[in-house]
C-alpha cells in the first residue's frame, strides 16, 4: 500500500482540482494550495513528533541488544516510512512559504491580452503587491488588516465581476462617489471626485484629463490599423491607445457606488472593462501591479521570439 501512496494522492488531487474548477470558485489555486499545505503539514508533524522519536527509541534498543552500531540502511528498515508520504511531508516548509508569500505579500501575474497596451504588453510578467490594499484571507478575501485602498490611477489586478474565476488587470479611473464622463468626440475623460464615498454636491474637485497630440504607433495594430498613441494626464500621467476611428459606447456617464471602483484599460478601444460590465467591488481586488520583472517579446497566441530587456525590472506607472 505504501508504494501506491503518491499515485493515489496525485489522483485525488486531480479530482479535487476538477471539482473545484466545476464549482467555479474564485480562488481555486489558493484552496488547493491550502489543502496541500495542511496535508503535508500533518504528515510532517506526524513524522517529526511520532515516527522519528519512535524510530530513535527502537534503534537505541536494537543497538543495545546487539552491542553494535547500526548502519543507516539498517536504521531505515526499523519503523519504515512510505517514500511517498516522506516526500509529501518534506514539501511542507516549501508549500508553507509559498502559501504565505502568495496569499499575503506577492503574487505573480502574466499579461494575457493587449487591453493595457502600451503600458503593459502581452508577454510581461508582473509582481502584484497583495498587501498594498489590505491583508486578506486567501479563500473568502475578507480583509484581516487594513493597509490602504486603491487610488485613482493605480494599475490593479482584480477578480472580474462577469468571470469571478478570472483575474483582470486595469487602471483605476474612479473610486466610490466619483462621477465619470467619457466624451465620445474627443475621447477624453472628466472625473468629478466624490467625498467620503459619496457624490460631491458643491465645491467639487473636477479633473479634466489632458491629452497630447496622437501619433500612429505601428507596434500596436488592431482591425488592420495602427493605433493612435497619446499621453494622458489625469490623476497620473501615462500612455494610452485609441483606434483611429471613434467607437460608440452606449453609456458615457457613471457614478461609482461607495466601496466600488471604475476600471478602464489603457488600450481604450480594445478593452473589456467597467464601461461594459460595471463596477468592481472592493472584495474583488487582488492587489496592486507594481513591477515588470520579465518581458518576453511575443504576440498573443504566439511563441516568444526573445526578451524585451528594456522593460525588465521597471516600475509600472
């Protein structure tokens, strides 16, 4: 039975993954990581505090009776441990470290699409600061310790409201209480800042975003047309892309509810964001995208052709 321990464990793990995936839970990987860490921790404690002391006592008795020192092979034959169980228990320190690091401090993220171009490109690998917006439990995402809130202009990873099992990355345009207007003709934003999560009624802080003259950028082609790159100056300064021909959006004004956020991609006419599916509740926030640590030179659906060394180890603006 001992030799089948590891294969059986792998089969159970695979079945568990499929069950959780079928249930469409938002934190499947975290749940599996917690289960594996708990299982390996139980085995580690059992071996450390039960099996090994018992083996040491048996070895001491055997050596005393025989009057000779046992070899390592002879010691292993006393109170033998399944290789599979020993392997799983040996993973406990690594799994515990990964669980704490990924759940509360940093999480890796790969850019899957071009919705944040030119700021973030397909092939970019990011570091996401989990602690930037509060220490949360890894399963239900309840805030355990407050450390901050998303600010206007932050680039944020979050659970997508239409697909809670999928992580999206967008820029925060508005927070609770903000009124947002998107001008279709000039494709410009105006944000009236709210006060304490409520819409402002008087003496309001109105931010009209400023834009540079657009320049076609042949690196970013959609609908067989180079996108127009502009510098956007609002709560932060960064680059955006627009399609050469204006797009029509059914809604151009929004008031952000308290405890929610309005998100937009920097690739403004090629981004599925809050303009289409609404606001992001605070509990869906995963963390702040802070640095690009690796950038592969690739297009969506294609193999990498090299490295973008100039993008590596750069701060996300």
